[in-house]
């Protein structure tokens, strides 16, 4: 860590990083539209010059940074955008600014979070992190305020905001079964994440309760990204006895499924029904409009921000676990199974 240097200014940071004063200001204020490489360069300059340490020194005198950190895997989907929107709306009612880090779900997530604990932020919101249990324990032992969003601490020692993932997946599968589907393909999310585990569990429970056997070849591995949704759909469509419906673990994967179906010369929902999870804004804009399970993403963000502010301002407050309901949003991407395409395959 750099030595404390009370003479360092934001202009010094700008010169060290080779950027403008306004760019440094945007980075430290959590402004979204800054390149990751530029953001990293600025924060490294902040660290080298001791600008952050000065902030810590001021906090020892009773002050705070006035910043809340938000750690997200990326900014290329509406899921993150809706959560961030809720967080931003809640923080606009407070005196806190937002500092955003994107990690792209790499092994460096822990190092990003660590930087925030070094004076950049008074607390951190973690969206579907891959942080190890050990690191989360370290945050807790250091009494550094944090809240998990859409992920569960297996030790139940963290404040968490999530949704009824298992129930949402159960109801989605139930809906497809009610339409008459019996061969339902399922594309998982990233199975290191609790939300992915719960959605698979809900799907399988609905099949079992309906007396439908769970066939291994109908469950394909995904990672919550569009490309893997496309490739998993290809594997399902190439089966000797393909599914009549495909349930993707999130909307991004479902968009990939819809692309694959069209690439095979097929139509959604006439040949294959498709259902997603999350109800991001794009779900109502694709054609056909996507039937999906709605998570109240913006509300999750608002509540998480509120819990974190409460932790910062009242460190002795007990941890809280807030679970919000999901709901099935029926649009145009599902219908009863048709036999024409399946007959051709057989």
C-alpha cells in the first residue's frame, strides 16, 4: 500500500494516469461510461500516489468516503442494468455516490472487491459474485459492510437480497407441462451460482411432481450468456428425439435459443416453445415476445442499497435476508406442441 501523502490531489492522479481531471472524477464517482482499461489505470494511480490512503486518514477523523461500491460481472445485459437502476434510484435519496467495477466473472473478482475495502468505498454491493466463501468471511471479519444480490452465503452470515428462483422455475415448467409439453429441454446457468442451482432444482421438481421422467440429455450446460444458450440449443435440436420446448435459465440464454431455432429453419413457438427467466427489458422487444419468469430486479437493487446504507450507518444491525417473489409473464413464445417438425425428425 502507498504511504500517506496529504499533498496529493486529483490533478496529480490525472497526470499519473495520463487522463483528464474529469475522467478521474468520473471514475471516482462511479460514472458508468468509462472504459475498463481507463478505470483500472486511474485506480492504480490512486493507489500508487496514496490518494486513497488520504481518504482513509480522513475517515479516521470521523468522516467517510461517501461512496458505495457496486461489483458486477458486466454491463452487456439488462439484468445488471435493472439492478443498477434500482440501486441508483435508492442512492439518489441519500448522500452516497456510486463506484462501479465490472469483473467479467474472472478470478480477479476478489481483488476488485479488495480495492474497494481500501478506502474507495464505505461498503460494497456484490451482484452474483464468484467470490470464495473465505473472502466473504474476510469481509465479514473486517466488519466491512457488504450485501449479496442474487446469491446466497452458504454460511448464512451475510445480508442477502434474492428472489424465489426455485419457485419461479417450478412455475415456468408447470406452465409448459400445462400446455402439453413432455419433452422439455433445460439450459442451466453458471452452476457455481446458487441461482442456477435453484432454477434447475425447480425445473426438475416440477417434472417429478407431474410424473414426467427427468432425462439427462434434455439438460444442457449453460452459463447465463447468449452464445452458450445458442450452442446448448443446437445440442438439444440435434437429439434424435428433440424437445418440443426449451426452458433457458435466463433471458439472455433464451435469446440465444431463439437464434438457434431460426438458424435451423424453425419457428418459435410453432415448432419449438421457448421460455426464459428474469424479464429484462429486451424480453418484451424480441420477436416473438418472450414468455419468462419475472424477477423484480430494480426492487432487488433498491432494497440491497437500503440494507447496505443501514449497515454502514449502524454497524451493529443484524444481517438480513430478503427474498422477493417471482411471477410468470406470459407472452407469445410458447404454445401447445405441434407434431409436424417432430414427425419429420422421426
